[in-house]
C-alpha cells in the first residue's frame, strides 16, 4: 500500500502522521516522540467493532503527553 508520511517538530512534541495514498485518504498511524513515545496504528476499516469502556482505574489522561494539562475530551 502506498502511503505519505507527514512530520511535525513542535515545542512540546515531534509527531508523524501516516496517511494512505491509494483510494480515499485515511489515517494509518500516528506517533509522537516527546516527551514520551506514543504510537497508534489503525486497521480493519469499514468493519464493525464493539467499544468497551474501561473502568476509571484503567484510564490514563493523555493530555500531559501532548502538552495539555486537561483531558482531551471533557465530560465523556
């Protein structure tokens, strides 16, 4: 599969987005390298899936990883 990578060097994080370059563009993966390494890969598009909400004890606020002191989605 052909893909295009977009890199960004920011003040709080260096990020890379990989977008499919064949057919309709969609996100394949995202990674950030500062202050901690975070990597997310996406797959199984156009297939049904079930969302299971983890208990609060297993939830980690990702806001500080990306320079924000507050949760990304408030109230959810």
